[in-house]
C-alpha cells in the first residue's frame, strides 16, 4: 500500500515548525523518549513559557503529541505517517554534533539518572514491604486470577518477568513454566524474589540484575512475558513494550498489568510513579507498533471509593 502523503499546506507547516534550532533540539530529545515539560525546561535551559511556546508550534504541525497525565504534561513525537517520515528524514540529516546535541544528551542522561536514583532509593526503602504497598491498590486475588486467565494454562517453555520486584509473578506463573527468568534493577528486590521463589520450592528460576529497556536476553525465546505494575515508573514505557515484544517467540503472549488513568497525584511524590495510569488506546498503539496483535483488556475496579482500577492487557506475537 502506498505511504500516506502530506498535503502542501501540511508540509509547509511542518517545515516552519521544525525550522528553528530550539525546536530541532526538542525533536531530537523526544526521538529518545517521551518527556515532561519541566524536564525539557531543565535540559534546554529555557524558561517554561518559552519551551511551551515551541511545543505548541510543534503540536500544531502534528510533529509532537501532547498528553496530560494528572498535573503533568508529557510530549512525544507525533504518530501520523507523513509526520513520522518527515521527522525521520530531518533527524537523520542532522550531524551528530549539531545544535548542542551532545550537551542535550548529557543533560537528558542527568535527568534519567535523577529519576533512577529516586526510584532506587524508594525501592530500597520499601523492598521489605513491597507486597504490602501493592495491596493498597486493589484486591490481589482478583488481579492474580485475571493474570492466570490471561496467561493460559501452559505449560510454557520459558517465562520472563520484567521488573520482577518481589517475585510474585514468578511464584504465580512459575509452576506452569519449565524455565523462568526474573529481571530487576534493584538488588534488594532481587534478594526478596530469591527468598520467595525458594520458599515456593520453584526450580528452573533464574534471577538477573538488568534493565527492562535493554535486557540482553535472546530474541524470540519466551512463550510468556509479563510486566507487572512497572510501566508507571518508567520514562519510556513504550520502549519497554518493544523490548518485551522482542523476547516473544511466535505465538507467545505479552501480559501487562498496570493502572487505568487516575488522578492520585500524591503517588508521584510519595511512591515515585511517573505516569498516572494508561489508556486502552495507548496500550493498543504500543503493542501494535511492537508487532503484536491485541488480545484482551480486562478492568478490575477498586474495592473502595477513590482507589485505583487495575488493567490486565495481553497481546500476542503472530
């Protein structure tokens, strides 16, 4: 099928929007990951009103997408086909050292490291009572029953749990798996996961220290991959979905457990949540872009007013 073409007016608008040094810097940064407005302010060294004006022009040209998330506002590259191809060509043409790009990347890395440090400190403080914290949101037995239904009866040759935390997904799904791998960046969480899997008498379980965005695991070797209440901590949740999809064998299934959109802002400050939930549309787009076919989306409403709705999404490798 022929690629969608831009109209002359759209192309002129894209050229005008991208044809400015600061806006080119913004596009190069958003090509790395979605960012909040204040993170862009920190990286670019401009005032918030100035950065917002640049973002407004880019959004009007559909080169970027704006999406509020509670009290925060995030931006990412536009998803429409003509705009994507235009951005790819523009950013590919830029020389590596143009527009202070290296300095911007260094500042982006500093933002990432600050996020990572805050998250690691939080996990270290709360590792011993992780299950207790999770139980505040929704009844775990209902969530786990939905996960088991989404996973299917098995047996599975290999299960991979990305961001394994205390290892609950390993103890839940491990009995159906010949081999299971749990990956996490927190050594404290991995130590608790080791204790929990040992108590459960599970064999064939491997715990690894690693990054959900770059697991280092072989492509196409997992029957089931699960990401259990991890995406809301991440700066690049879509990238984590792509990496998870890469691990799936043909017919393999990805299961994502996280929250529906909500407005509990205190979770950012108190519990280091970066995103306040995800919509079905957003998840469907990410899994499709990762080459998966949408399977199901199950909603589990809170047991108390003002709580969080947990969603269980699953998608399959064709």
